[in-house]
């Protein structure tokens, strides 16, 4: 069955006290697919990603990877199949970039030749190979973000359609300049073509529409819409409901992809809370 080859979240509810952070949200992520998770601040995007990764247990609902509940995967097994990229945090130890990226190989059985190749390839893909000998404490926030991506790529290893893997990213382009953000998204698109299931939270809707196979729009903890990127083109009212803005969508004159132009913020009573 197809769903036995996917990462699937079904009817997820996450509560904090009386408040539902996520309320009956379902999402599937197939190998070779890039899904962009969109929504205003506080919509539940990061919480959904943490549930998908197994970092957070939902109040109700279930998450399955390859047909098996996440709770039945060992920590090591799960780490070999999915990797997460969160906003970079300060690390107290004096690791070099190469040492930090190599930590991604920890879940795997030691194989010096394979580990070295995976680390080198990951640094090249993330464009941090020139930083290999630098201590991570001296990096900019954008450089640390790219190093985090390299660590996750080293963790997953080379894409293999016979052994699908998943990459989950929380705002991976947030600290990057425009050139590095574009390169990052191109790399993620290439990984998806190679068979990796990719889910990312991203605030730049135009970039999401450019690279995603599918978008999921959250609003106040619920899935407001899900479908191909053209869904936001065909239903511009979703910008008001999901982001609290009026927007116009135009077609890029050279690339042909949709570009979102916010025109004005909604009145307070119509903005997402």
C-alpha cells in the first residue's frame, strides 16, 4: 500500500491546557515529495513538524512511518530515517564545522569511509565545505543554519529510493541572504527529486509556490487548505484567512511561476489571532 511508504500524521490534536495548538490536523509526506507548511505566526506549524518528527507526542491522533507507529521505532532507527533542521542554537563545545556535521553520522554503525564521504558530500550540498575547519562559535547565524542543514544531510546519507528517508525543516531560509536561500531551496528540490521526502516551514510564500509539490496552510491550529501550489493562485481569499492580508498573485514574466504581492493588511477583526 502506498501509505505504508509514507510519513503519515492522522487526526493530530495537541493541547496545552484548554487550548488546542493543533486541532484534528492530518498530513502525509511521500518519498520524493516537497511539502511546504504555511501559515501565520502561532498557526501551529512548528508544533506539527515536531509531531511529525516524533519529538512531541500528540494529545490524540497517530503518526506512522512506513506503516509503523513512531512509538515502535527505536531512537536510533528513527534517526537513520528522518532528520530535522531547527533554527540554530548556541553550542557550548568548541566543535569545528566538520566535527559538528560528522555528529549526524552518530546513529549509524561506524564505517569510516562511508561516514567521511557522507560528511564531505553534505558540506558541499550545504555550501559550507570552505568552513570545515572553522569553530562553529565564530559563525554567523546564516552560516550556522547551513551547517545545521549539512548535519541533517550527513545523518540521512546519500538518497536511496530503496530506503526512503525524510528531511523536516523549520524555517531553513530564515537567516539566509537571498542568494543562499535560493540555493538552499534548489538543493531541497534536488533532494526531493532524488527520492527524499521533504517538509519545510517557510514564510516566503512566493518561494514556497516556486518549489513545492504541495502546500498545507494552517490557521489557528487547523488545516485551512491543502493542495498543489496553484491552490493559492485559484483561491486568493486564502491569504486573508490564513495570513490576515489581502494579496495579488502575478505570474513571473520569465520563470512562469506565481509570485505573491501582499497589498494591505486586513482589518484587525479579520486578521489571524
